C-alpha cells in the first residue's frame, strides 16, 4: 500500500468518482474544508496540517493541529473514502490518532455512511465533533476544581494507587512510581498536590511513558472515570448521556 503525503491544494484537485443510487462519494477536500470552517468558527487556528492518501487517492485522512485553547492542545481529524471501505468521519480531542491501516482513536468521533443526503448532513457532524470537544474542555475545568477540593491523605495514597492497578489503568510495577510522583511531583503544577487532583496528575504523568497511543488514550479516559467516581463528580455522566442522546 503506497501512502502519499500531500497538501490541501493537491487534495482539492483529486478526482471524485460518480455516485450511484446507493453510494454518494464526497470530495476529500469538502470534508477537510468543513472541519477547517468549524475550527475557525470557534476561533481555533490550526498551526500545522497533515494529509495522506492511499489506494490511488480513493482513501484519505487528515489531521489539523491547533494552538492551545485555555492551555490545552486541540487536534481535529477527518477520514473519507471513495471505495466504500469507511464512512466519512470527523474526530476531535486532545490527542487524535488516525492511521492509514484503519486504526482510529479520539475522544469524539462522528460518522456518516455515503448514502443519499450525506452532503446535507456533514456540516452538522463536523460542528458536533468540534463542539463536543469544546464542551468537554469546559467540563474538564469543573472536574479539576472538584478533584483539587477533595483531599487525599498520605495514608490512603498507596491504597488508591493499588486500585488503579486493579482497574488495569496502570501496571502493578507502576504503583510505586505513581506514589513517588504524587509525593514528589516532577513539575510545579500550581495546585494543591495532596488531593485527588494530585493522584490524577501523578498517574497521568506515568501513563505518558506508554508507547501505544490508542491504549494510552483508553487508560487516560478510564482514569478520569475512576477519579470521577471517587470524588462524586457526576457532571461527566450527564455530559456523556447528553452526547449519546
């Protein structure tokens, strides 16, 4: 499989095949442009971009990397095919992983099959992915305040580190490193470390050593759910339910 890295202009001049009664191909450039427009609507300017095609241009993926928003980096991505191997997808999150072999991971994903009416639906889907991430960042601000206001005394620290291992968020060999990172943080985060916020920061720091980006994201999300439950942070459940509805 030959992978070609191209720019936005080269993407725009790629041919889009004729549609059929049951299949409506979408120009790759149209998918990319919708995502750019929605980022611009939120005031997010992308600083770099990566576009790749395979199968003689029938399959394409793109990544847009933006300036940090409230100190948090933002990545958006898209997938589009002309050969019926995948739906059109928009992705957004702090870290988005898209591989030409089909592996995909992001905090927010929306997809639409290439059936009748797709052209009218794509703009809303692009907006949904971008706004979903923006809402998640607002939620995260609330989450961090709750984490920091929930104390975690030293005598309970090791028990919680063990629980993270039992929940398969960290490996047993990482229990001690998490405890050490909590007690002696590698960075001055400007927050009270003797809280569940400190546990989250310590575990997040240790998880950064993982090489598999998809597994890293899964464990990071699972860590958030575990500490949400420990601190009784229920807004996350409401947010996930709203996204699903």
